[in-house]
């Protein structure tokens, strides 16, 4: 990296690096006064030291499910059909008391991620088509600098559309008569379940024929961790008294179902 040639202020870079080092509690070998005398090479060395500790610095985790491994196990083909994704809608009708949706509104994004992870398709994101077309229009109207922006007439066409919806949703607690008996009095046992269903289909863009369709449902059982609290799939806690955590659990089930749907799609002979 040549900071001087690129016009970047060396002092500013050094100051920012020092701030990062302090925040991350990394060992400092220079003082603030000495930092002003750092050469370009020394700044690069400081940056390399930070990059070497990237795994310790990063706090994010990969958002995966058990079904993700199915996608990773697929062999990448030489030729891939192109699929366009517009929307996976919430059609459960479920609403919070505040009026907001209980079910995730990110199902479309989850599907795009699952398709890309599978490496089986050319994935065409049509969810923000208006923004994309604005860029095309700017080029068509010669509003962009010479050589910048998209080439016109080069958009990839879709062989198939992928459509669908979240069609069922439920996070509930059930009480039965299998609890512990104390002093001769029969107890009750409670269990909690979270269930979701999706309907998804693939449509041929030439004929409008539905060439593949599935309705998938999954139900997971929670483990009691408190009086009104149950744990689902690890550390995902649902408080039934307040409703806290229900959406996060449903999101997990939806992501798993979409990944399984993509796996089935890739394994089918219809596409």
C-alpha cells in the first residue's frame, strides 16, 4: 500500500490504528508522540500486526443451521441454471400486539443466501430491481463518467423464478398430566414447541409452468430453563410470560426449512 501516493493522510491512519490498538488492548510499543514520527513502512507493519490478529478482533459468527452442511456437501456443477428471487412473503397473518409482524421479514434474504451457499445456481437478486434499474438508467442517459457504471444490454436472464411464502407459524406451550407427583397430588408437565411451514415453488420463465414445488414443515421442542422460559436449539430462550424470543426461534426454523428446500431443489431432476 502506498499511502502518500494515494493521497491518504499518514498521521490520520496512525491515529486510527492507535485507537484500534487501545480499544483492543493490544500491546503498544510506541507512545503518542513517537507515533507522529512513524514512517510509511512502520505504519504498514502496524496494520499487518492488526490483520494477523483478525480472528481475535472479529466478534461476528457465521449464521448457519444444521441444514447448512447439506448445501456445503453438494458438488458444484459446471453449468448452472439461473434463478431469480423476488420475494418470499409472510402469509401467516400473525401480528404482535403492537401491530408488527411476528414472523421474520427476512425470508427472501435467507433464501438468496441459501441458494448462493449451495453453489448450484446463478442467483439473480431481483429484490431491489428498482435500484438496479436506476443505475442502468443513469448509464443510458449518459449521466455517468466515461467508462464507469454498468454495460447496457448485459443483464443475465432468469431460466426460473423462485416464489413462495411462510404459510404457518406457531410457538406454543402445552400442559400435560405427566409431571411429578408430590404428596399424592398429581403434577403437570409442560412442553414448548415451535413450528413453521413454508411453501416454495420454481416457475419456468418461458412457459410459466410450475416445474417444482414443495410444502415443508418443521417442529422443534424447547427445553425448560425457567418457570416460564424454554430454550430452543441452543441458547435461543423464549419467555412465554412476555413473549420475548419467539421471533428469533421462528427465524431459525425458517432458515433451516429454506436451506432444506434449496437442497431438495438442487437434488431434483426438474431443473
